[in-house]
DNA sequence: GTAGCATTGTGTCATAACGACGCATTAACA
DNA sequence: TGTTAATGCGTCGTTATGACACAATGCTAC
């Protein structure tokens, strides 16, 4: 977690929260969100850039004293994306005693004209809970908080070094996504309502990082019986217009309980 | 987590730890272990019974200020089982704000002649990290700590109500075990070095809670190429002596990377 | 000892799933 | 209107799966 993302209540400024944090938040615990979207046939991740840091980081936050951990994650997502009802999965806890060099934070704060003492709550050790979220790209309005320079989508392949251990957290999220692809409605949550078979295939290929045979993919997906083929096609592409599909959620959920059998 | 299991250092008594806890441990964070074993063709779980509680609970503990979360789990496991090098997997964080009614704890402590104030660190809110462990049943020496009445194996089917939300934690551990059966060396860690095909099958059947065809099971398992068939048989049973097998760890690990393909 | 019995070892067969690939169709563009 | 490139739809041989038959073996009971 970046040390000052998503930690503000709507009523309080960043500076106030920095002082009050110890009374507001559950100590020791933070959370970080890996927010996935799918756009232009690429998997994207929403990152934020704090003013005082050199690197981009995952949007994160802390847990209010009386707040459920999961509600805190929902709150952070709402703040950064503007969305409610986000598909959210906890995937790992990062609890190394030396996840971060907190001294860096003091220096960064100082650069920003903020002095914090060595016993400040923000400099204490935090164990962070990783959540990943799947969102419909087009519905998201990336929203930086007032302490951020930026909040924007990054192509998965273009992400370099991240703040603290955030790259590891991201990698673990991707690994989890892969393992859960046959057990959770991942396609449903990343794609728009209507989508084409090539789009669905590209999503699978991106997540699994493999390439698949177009025709076999189609046979298998339709074989699951979780798709409804529409009579519309997606015109405007340079070639033959592919048919649009939607998920048949009843059958999709039913199939996922068993896990979508077979390979990949 | 039971509120006073596994929180003692070797040097300190329970009562001392109760006082020092706030300075020793990372606040807000606890961990609970679901320790699985396999014995007499049944899946077992190691539970502890605290003197002051009415219910059995999962062995758990807290995290020292400078200790990695994972090391804390390893420490708890070592204390309860006597084992090093335990197969350990983090599976979920339980972060509901109202996981427990801490008032119950005060009453229980009082029964035991221990008075703690309303601001005592043990009565604060804890977010607990669930770990499951797989151990070789025969190697374990269940060891209660000095504040426990008992520490012993329970058959999975005979476990009734547990302390706080520990039943939910156990259920989630089982669910995770099921999902990871084809991706982690679960058989290897639960079974003794040498085992028979019927034993391996029973393990699968117990974890997945289904029954499988004996002959198809054997074909599939041998088909993976992860087993070495020995020339010995397990004599002493009432009928034909089954052959013994061991895992071919090289091939096992290699196969798990892809996931053991196919059904179940 | 030996017959009975329950369990394990091994194999068969039809069916379904899978991987690799061919060819016709169609929308945009030149 | 022909070219191009992506999509729709189908084939074929191989492999994996589910269901089941029968022989082999080690204890037990007489």
C-alpha cells in the first residue's frame, strides 16, 4: 500500500488524517487492490501515483476501527473507480516483517513539506491484505485522491517497477486469477455485456499467457452452454463481423460450481 | 484464534504474556492453523481445548513485532505438533469487525481467576489469517500448551461447534484444499512415505467428498507418471495385499505446475 | 490344509473430449 | 467489384473417460 492513498475520509483532509490515523484505523493492517480491466484486447491494471513517491503503486487503504476488512476494500474501490458492486476477491496476505523501508517515507514526506516523527503510526509495520477486483473498463472513472498526482490504467506488459512490494502483489494476483479462471465468473466481470468470441478468447489468452486455437476455443466455450449467441454482429472491424454473445448467468454459475472442466 | 493459545514465548508464562502482550506482539493481527492429518483412512484435524472456554478451537497465535507472518505460523505449528518443515498454506483472512464477542473472554478469564481490564490488548479487535497445514499423522505429537486442557486429533466428521468463527475457518480451509488438490502436493504431505493405491484413493474421496471408481482412479494416477510402484505389498489386511507406492517427486512437482489435468 | 470371501490387479469397450486442420463466408478497403 | 483477412462451421484421428468383467491373492473359518 502506498502510505497515503485512500486513507482519507470524505470529511478529512490528507493532513488531518495523517494526524488522526491512529485513532481512526485498525493498527498493523492495510489493504491493497489490484484492479483489473480489459480494453482494446489487453489486460489493464489501475495504478496511482503519489506525489511524494517515485514509483506508481497499487491503490490501497486502511481499515476503520469498526469496519469489516472487506468493506474497507469496497470503499477503496469505490473511491478510485466510482463503482459499486465490484467483483472482489481476497487473494493473499503479505506479512513479511521487512516489507518496506519506512525511512524512505519520512524522507518523501519531508520533500513534500510534511514532518512526521519516528513514532508516527504510518511508519509502523503493516501487514497488508491483497484484493483483486474485476471491473468493466468502460464504466470506470479513474479518480486520484487529493494527495495523488495521477490515477490511470496501465497495460499489464508495460508496468515496470512499482512502489515497495507492489510488483510481487500484482504478480500474485495474476497467478490467482489464472488458477480461478475456471471457478469464478471472471469473463463476466471483465467483459462488457455483449462481447465477441475473439474478445473472449483474447481475454483467456492474456490471463493464461498462452495462445489457443480459435476453432477449438469456440467449440469448448459453446460446449459449456454458458453463452447466449445473439443475432447481432460487431460491425466496424476491418473484416468479417463476428457475432455478439452474452453470458447465460444461470448456466454460467451452475457450471462454475463444478469448475469448467478440462484443460488450459 | 483462541485467545490464549500459542502466545507464550518459551521464557514466559501465560500470565506474564498476558501482561506483556501489547509490547511483544503486532497489534490487530492473529493467525489460526487448520492442521490436517490422515489416519485410518480418515481426514483428521488437530484441535485444542482451552481451560476457560467451552468449545474446542483451532491452534493459533500472535505475531511478534519483528517476526514474519509466516514464521509465526511455523512457530505455532512447531509448538503444537513438534514438527519442523511443515507444508503450510495461507488460505484466507477473516476480517469481520464482529468476529467475536470479546466480553465472553473476560467472563471466561474471570472464571479462571484472571482479571483483565476492558482496555486489555486481548480484548481488542483482531483480524486473523488462516493457514492450513498438512502433516504426516504418525509423526505428530499433539502438545497442549500450559493453558490448555487438551490438544488432540478430531475426525473431520465428528467436529461440532467450535470456538468463535473457527468452524467457518475450518470449512474455508477444506474448500481451499479441494481447489488446490490438483495444483499442490497434497497427497505427498498427508500420506506416509509408502502408501497403497486404496489409501490414496480414500484421501481423494475424503477431500473431495465424492466416491470414485477404483479402477479408473488407478489408471489416472498411474497415467500421471507421478508414482513409483514398489515391489513390496502391504500385508496384514484382511484380503489381497495391495502394492505400495511412493511419489516420484521430480515428476510430481513438474506435473503440478501444469495442474493435474482433467476431472474430479 | 483348504474352501470361501472380500479386496486388489489388470484389461476391455463404447463414448466423449481434444488437438490439428480445411474450406466456405463475409465485411472493409482499394 | 475483386482482394484481403478475419470469422463461421465442420472433419478426422487420437486420447481420455466412464462403466464394467474377470482373474489373482491373502486372510479366515472350518
